[in-house]
C-alpha cells in the first residue's frame, strides 16, 4: 500500500494499518518533510462537541484516542485537557449553544452550560462587562477538550509506524497515478514508480489536485486559514476560549505564546501565509475580549490550506477508481480528528469498506443528498 501525505492523518493511517491490521508493506510518501503541511500550521485545538450525531461520533472517537495517545505511541504529544469554552454574545448564540450542549449529552459527549458568572470564575481575565461591545451571556464548556503539540503528534506517529516496518519517504512528490481497467496500479513520483494495489490519499488542501490526476473531481474548495502567535508572556490563560460572533479563538502555549486563530479566508488559494486585514480584524476582536493583551506584541503569523466540502464535513471514502481511497474535506477541523481519522481510514483501506464511524462520510453522499451539515453547527470552525 501507498499512503500519499506525510502529515498527521497520513502517518496515523500508516500506524494503524500496521498496528491494528498487521499490514506493514506500506510506504508513506511526502512531497516535503513529515508534518510540514497543515499539521505544523494550525492552532492545535482538540474537542468533540459537534452537533450532528455522525460528527460527534467521529470526533469523540478521536478524543478518546487522544486521551491515551502518549501512552500508545510511547511519545509525549503534550495533550493538555485544559477545557474548550465557546462564548455566547447574544440570544441566538445562547439558544444555539444550549441546543448543541443538549445534543452532546444525547451522544454521550461531555458539555456544560456556564452562566456569565461561571464563565468569569473559570476564566477571570476575560472581559465580562455587560456594556462591552460583545457582552458574554454564557458559554459551553467541554472540560475534556484542550490542545496538543502538533509536531510531536507527527513525530510520534512517524516513529511508531517506522518501528512497525512502515517506510516513510520524504521529498517524494506524487506526479500521477498508474490506473489500468479502472483500478489503481501504483503512483508515479519524483523518485520513480511505486507499485501498489491500494493507495490512500491524505493531502488536505491539495486533494483536488490529486483527484484530477486520477480522473475524477472532488466537491472541495481550498482556502487559506490564518493564525498568529504573540511574544511569550507569563502564564495567564489556562483554557481555550472561542467566540463565533467575534470569530476568533485563543489559548496559551507551554512556551508562553498566545496562540490566536481566525476564520478561513473567503477567497480560494494555496498560499501558506497571512494577510494583514485578517490579522488586524482578529487582533481587534481578541483585545475586546481580553483588554489586558492590548500591549502584547505579535511574534509571527502564517496560513494553512484548508479543504472545505459543501457540507463542511470530511470525505473518508472509496473513490470511482478501484483501490484508491481519499481522506479529505476536513476544513478547519483536521488536527483534532488526527487519531480518529487515521483509525477509520486504515480500516476503510484494509477492509475495502468503511467502519460504522465513517460510513456517513462517503463521497457519493453529494449525489444522494445524505449530507452531514456542519456549517455553523459547531460554532467557530476550530
């Protein structure tokens, strides 16, 4: 087998193919270096409090794997369950977040509703002034959510897969597929042809490029997603705070940097860089929520490439080409799903059929209309 894409999802897929299915004749090919794409260019937020049953099942499975991942890989991925809080600033936010909270309870996902005073108690530095431009009327809190170290996740899965016999080939770009009688025969790369009866593609924002090489189209748009970090400061924020109305989210890294994220840019692009208007608008929102950060200086900004499907849910599926499987369309929620994505994709490739957890995320749902609509259902995208 060949796994195209050496990010977290691809490396996790290879690891679970070897560990759970005993398949070790596997090559992971990456056009750059492992973890050099979206895995290393995100804000590392982890949670499972999604609205729809299918999404909640997938992300909750991932979260359960996160909780034992350092032990499983024998590598510290620095998973910190500091809680993820989603703020409500108006009556519509209150209704929608409470609805999500109740849906989470029905799916066995932990979620608490906090009043304004409880929000202030949980995060004392947050501006809860009732006369603020975005007054805090409450929030949902998933206490099991948190953050992890993105590069440690890539290295941990890479080391685990390598230890089980998987070959990891860096600086090896796929330039095409060899297909005969409707079935894949292998991949053409800058290092030569690699024959394989099965090929799994996990390349995030470039999924449409590889689908075009294979002769079919994906209903995917690629957009830049921007983020930035501040200069290091002393520990002041021990949770993750997200706001849909303000459209910004923030946490503090172990090094002391404030990690700040925005929403996806509206234009299509493969650019891995930020743009000043988005950064300015995001900083404005953060300073309104946390006035004490007004004098903190920005250290650096960047962009990742997110692939967004029409229903804002992933595609983890067989394709029209026999033996060719695609895992894409995660939009802005890919990092949190890393263990669960690799787990179900490995099952799909090994068994040539989806697991019950990812059965709803098949490619042909865009023909049948069985969409998993998550646009806005889980508040801010991350």
